[in-house]
């Protein structure tokens, strides 16, 4: 595409993927005005309109679909080269981007990380929590802590262990026939976590919805209601109690990496460390610690 460079293609891809200037701007860490100006400049360089501006957002034209297809191919080749080069770096130092839910970081992993840096002080960890699943093929993360075995051919998974979750309330909360419940956002209403809560308290009333475990735990501590919380985060808390004696949900821990990265020494060291600390703390993770 004459007159268009890779930086231009990043803008085309972002608009195509998000459908709005605001969404594209967030993904590129720029403002929406910049995206709009850049898109006009690209269309003028190509002498073609790439997107129809509609009430529902930006819809690619035929020319836009061709541009997106070619841009995706270029991006995939660039990312493959980046992964291949990074995967052959023999040093146990440098950045490793690790993603997991906030409760795993805050309630379990963070206090144990100094032991990793004591052995490998050159590692630089980026810790990112989000409700979405990061795309490892696009280098959005190097290692993802997930709760099921990966099925994509480009991903490699290593089972780390098992964890349990239970139903908790404040020790001060008095329960009645319609107890207050703290659940997930409505978009996750059919997730197994939300179903477990409703199955045990079918007459309960939702008083809050949270997309992070930290918010749930804070509300439960304050006496706002009952929530499903990881046992390793809730059992040590003196303000919390189980309202159902046994854990009600079990999940597997999996460390997931892209196939091009799983042999990189710094990535393997992080995965080995995760496996070691999780294996050493299975009683806590399973809600069996005394």
C-alpha cells in the first residue's frame, strides 16, 4: 500500500477492530481527535474511503476490508518475528508481562514475589489484572494465569494446581431469608460463579455487582452481603466467615504462554516459580488450611 507505513496501519486496524474513534484511541493510547485526523490522512494518501461513518460506528468499505486484511497479515508477521527473537533471548532478565485476576495477585502472589527477585534480580515483571482475556499472540501478555486448559494450537499450557472458592459474609452480618448478595456484572450472569451464588441463595437479592475481587471483599467486610471469594483470600481474613462450610467451586490453575515464547529462559523461570509456590500452598488454595 504505497504511501502508507506500519504506523498508519496500526490506526486502520484499531478503527476496524473497535468500530469507533474512542475505542481505537484507547487501544492506541492517543486521543480520538488524533485517530480521526490520521484516518483522513491515510484515506487521502490511498485515494480511497476505508470506512463508512454510520450511526453504529465505522464500517469498513470494500477497500477497507482489503486494507484490514493486508494490515492483519503484516501485523501477524511482525509479531511472529518479535516473539521468535524474544524467545531466543538466553538471559534470565528483562520484562515479563504477567496477567491474572486481581485476587490472585493481591491475595496470593505479590507477597511471594521477593523470593523470585532474590534469585533473578534482573527480571522486570509487569502485572496486569483485567476481566478480559489477553491475546498472547499479539504480545498483550507473555504469561496468562487462567482457569482452564488452552485449546488454541498456538498456546502452550502448564497446569499449576487447583484452587477453591467459597461463600463468605462478614462475621457481623445477620442473615435472613432474603440475604443480600454481591455478584458479577450482568454480562457474566450465566458464568458458573454467578450460578453458584444463585443456587445456594435462590431467594437472595442482588445489592451490588463488582468486576474485581477486591471490590467484593471490601463490600463483604463492610457487611454489605454474601459473595463468592477465593478461599486463599478470604480464609485468613478475621472479619470474614464462610456461610456454607465447604468450598463450593473448584478451578484449575494454568499458566498459558504462546508457543514461540514458552522456551524463553525468563518466561520459563517465571512459570517454574508459579508452579513451585502454588504446589507449596495447595492447602491454602483449596481452603483446607487450619
